[in-house]
C-alpha cells in the first residue's frame, strides 16, 4: 500500500512537473504562419501530415508538433500556423519549402438609397437587376464578425430555390448559434475561425462580455456587411422615426456564406481579426465553393514587405487562382496619401464615397428660403429663433470661443449662432466643432450652424435629443451669409425636425475623407484603390446585441466606413458574375475599373475638396464609382490568368522555386531581364521613374461584338505627352486579343501624382484606363 502511494505521488509529481515545464515552455511563444505555396496535391490528409512532419523537424517530435499546431491550411493552398519560440521560428523560416513565415497579427473590421445610387433602380426600363436575376445562385462569402440572422427579414429566404448543388460548405449549430434559426436558403453556411484568437487569449469556455463562442455576431459589423451585400427586400423600413422606404442588398437573391474570423478577445475591446484565422477563413471559403469573398478588414500598411507578405494576400491570390473574386476594403486611414491597404493586383480594393441622400434638417430663413443642413444628433424641432452671425475674428488662438465675453453672451443667449468661416480654422474636424457647440451652449445659445469642407463627412449620431451642431456645405453657408448681411439684427431661423431625404442634386457626392488613398507604400505602381462605392451613413441590418445598441432601432443601424462600401461592391460583383459566370476575376475587375464613373447620378463631378483640382482622382476612387450596367458590357477587358501574375511575382523578387510552389507550375520561368511592374496587365496604368520617355504594354481581350474597331482618346497627365501604337484596334472572328504599346514622354514639369486617362472607344463602348504618373 505504501509503495502504491509512493508510486502515485511520483506519477503525480511527474505529471505536475511536466505541466509546469509545458507552461514554462509556452512562455515566449507566439503564433507564426508558415506559407508553403499551392497545395501539392488534393489529398488533404497527406498535406496535414506533411505539415506535422515539417514542424516536428524543428520542435523534435510529432507529438510536440501536434500540441503546438494551431491551423492547417489545406484546401486552397498549403500552410499552417503554430506556437513557436523566436528561435524555432528562425529555424522553420530557413527550412526548404517555406516561402514566408509570418508572425500572427491583428486586423480591424474596417442604406436603402445605395442600390439606386449605383444604378440598380427597379423602375428603370433596362433593369440590370432583372437581367442578372438579382444575383440568384451566386454565393458571397463574408469574412467578418459572424451573423445574427433569425430576427431580420433581410435574411429571409422566401421564394428561394434549392441551395446550389456545387456548395460544399455547411451550417451547423454550435454553442448559442442555432443553425435552424440563423441558416436557411439565404444564409447557407456559417463557421467560426478562432484558433488564432484562442492562442492570443480568447477562451471559448470563458468568453468575454460582448462575444460568443460561435458564429453568432454580437459585434454587429458582420451582420451589417452581409445584408449590404445580399440582404433580401424589406418594405417600409423605419429607423429612429425616419422612413427609409424599401431596403434591399445589392444582390438580394444571392446566397451568403459566413466566416467569422473577428472576435472581442478582451472585455470591452474592439474586434480583432487574427491573421491566422482570416487565412483559415479564406482556405475554407475556397473549399466550399463561394463565388465572391468580401473582407472588410485590414491593418495599417507597413513599409518593406512585399504585397503577398502583407495582409491575407497569399490567401486571396489562391482564391483568385480558383476563380473567386476577392473584394477588400481600402481602409479608413484617409485622407492622407499612401494609406491604402489591400494592394495586391489579384483582388479589388474598394474606396468609399458619399451619396446624394441622408438625414437633413430643414433650415428656414426669415426670407422664407429653406435650405438643408446635416444634423449631428437626433434633435427635435426648436422652431423660430434669432440667428446671429459671427466671423472668425471672435476666436482666440484660432479655435477657442471666448465664452467669457459678456457682449457675445448677450448676443447668443437663446439664439442660434452661425459660423460661416469656421472650416477655415477647424478643417471641419468633429472635435473642434463639438467644442464650439458646447462653448455656445454654455453661454445660453440653443445651437450653431457651421460650414464644413464637403469631404469631411461626420456620421449622423442618433444619441440624444439636444440640437447639436448643424453642418452645412459651403454653398448653403454662402446663401445663409447673404441673408445675414441684409437682415442685420433682425435675422431669424426656423430649425425643423430632421428627416430622411433622397436623390437630392444639391447634396454633392465626394470621396469620403476617411477613405484611404493611394499610392501604396509597397508597390505604388499598382494603382489603388481600384473602384469606389458609397460608404457614408449606410443603413443595413443590425445584430440583436449590436455593440452600438443605442444606435439600433427596429433591427436596423446606420454605419460608416469602407467596411460598408466593400460588401456593396461585392454585391455588384455577384450580379456581374451571374451574367458572366466564366469571366475571370481579372476580367471582372477590369470591367468595373474601365466603366467606373466620375460623376454622380445627377451628372455632377465627384468631389475631393482636399485635392488641388477639387475633384476626386484615381488615387482617391480608382476608376470611379462602380457602374454594373456598363460593366456587364464593357467591350474590352484587361484579362489575366494565374500564370499572368508570373511577371508580378518575378518583379517583387520571389525566387523561381518559390514561384513554382505558389503557382503550382513547375515549368514557370522568370524572364532573363527583370520585367517592370508597369507591364502587369491591369486596367489602371501607373508610371514610375519617368525621366524623358518610356514605353509599356497592355493586352486587351474583346468581349463585345466580334467585328469591332477601337480608336484611342488620350488625356495626357500635365507635363507629359502620350502616344499609343497601334493607333487603332481591329477585332474580328479570328482576332480576339491585341497587344498595344503606350509611350509616355516628359514635356514639362510633371505635377506630383499627375493623373490622366486612355480611353479606347468604338462609338458604343468607352474603355477608360486611369493613368497616374507617380512622383
């Protein structure tokens, strides 16, 4: 008996000591992602075994490798993530076959009028929605914070046929996610990819407040994005007392597959999307058979890394190689240059613009002229008040309102202050406007009217009922100012209750100030962003337990960001994909870029008041605002197959061995002379290193009438002269592709990032390529 107890104590000691050793060994470990290229074959079990063998060659035993393994990527490409010490990571990085070893890091998750604004009105006679069957049969994968579908009509599958037979995914109940309630013929798949988050501290057994161990969306970001892309039609939508009419996603008959890869891993934290989890989501989506992937996530761009090494770009490469169109957000770090993310040539990067709609407060002046302002709170009507106008001379040190000045106090008490030049001081910054408002309120003023730079949109805030700052454009401000000069001390204003207004030509569209701009740090020659869609004050479905609970009403919420623009564009891709199912991702991208519009639905140019010209350019909105009707019949496309990315991979200095692993082409060979990235066959044209002259080439594929003749229209960037050869493109039943050359000459001073365009036209189709001469 004593011997038994002694043996038990020894075993217990061995067990506890081993646990202490394991705990100690895990200290100093981080999750690393090993990217090994395309999968070498289709035997998933053998691929996983090879991952364990490779890891075991570093950590010593396969048993230890199994404990340290986090993910196995085996469907769309080959790779794994594992918990390693810095020393082990260095050893693994040096192993043959390891193309990249990346330390895991976090990404951040980046309305009813939007479809009509994008040309998808159901009232138009030539209705693109009907021609594309509203995206029926197309599957959109949403990589985000999950889904909460059972309480929203936006995810109804009423009238849907069977789930496409090619779908290989699944939707299973897990934890508090009930598949029978949240999945149907609309939402056909739901996963949660959490092992990377778990390795960083997210414990599925002890979830933090505002999170759940399942595909369920408590953040609300993923639900909003999913309904933007493919929400079903819902009539009579109201939100915070405003009537928005009929809601619908851009492709209201498309299916949705949900890949939750973003989690609150700490209490009260902002969602974080671990790189290793996002990569697994892409891998699963490739296996499942989605047609489009929408990823409204990103990181701050980092100098020194090639594109495939930054963001989940190697995963998106393999998605594109499998025919999946990847749509990614440009980011919300604008309006400064070189802030754009998602810069690889194989996916589509989406910028955000404003629309011609919004919540407006009627401002009726004493001369009975009514103008529209933008409220910043859920204010009630205040009725007739005295209007007092102030110029910038009243401010101290630029932006401080002298609230201790008795004269100003007397003038403002009970009245509305009008500050027509404040944007010159504040730049339209929300914080300085708020400070001004509270200073005026402190001295008894009931509100302020402030002019703002049009690009500095401030999201409508539904919290509170006080008046808050009322923002007006410089055009409206000038009309109020003209009235104020004539009425002297008898100026009055009536501020009515805000309401929703739509399709107003007076509400000018502009590049959103927060939308990240190009060029990129890493490969500026690849012009980004590619395209733009609305992203300001977008109404869509809300999670029942949305983090912004006070902003949710009747199951809807209004959000702003390139995160909103991205799924809207993914819906457009779904429509185009349903009409042209065999077009490659590159052809679809080209079709949108070359047919993008630089005017709003009323014909007015898209603004960017921060630009020298005052107009948005290619580094702000790419080819322009997406136009799916024109993209469905673009005439010509700049097409690429996976093999065509060879020049890009060679140009960013991948070894031929790595390129063969990435492309699964054992015959791949880089040209003897390094090719310029300017020759990558993209619709947008970036020019770099222009000293006197240079020549680049492009190849176009005819997807219009077999017999076509195209001639060029050239808008040379200032300081340059552009010629093309040949000067006409003639297609027939035998000639489907033509290569042409573009010669750029420097003839004067070239402005920084000067923009122009090359348009091939046959009289019906206008195939416009943005051109930027990078400085």
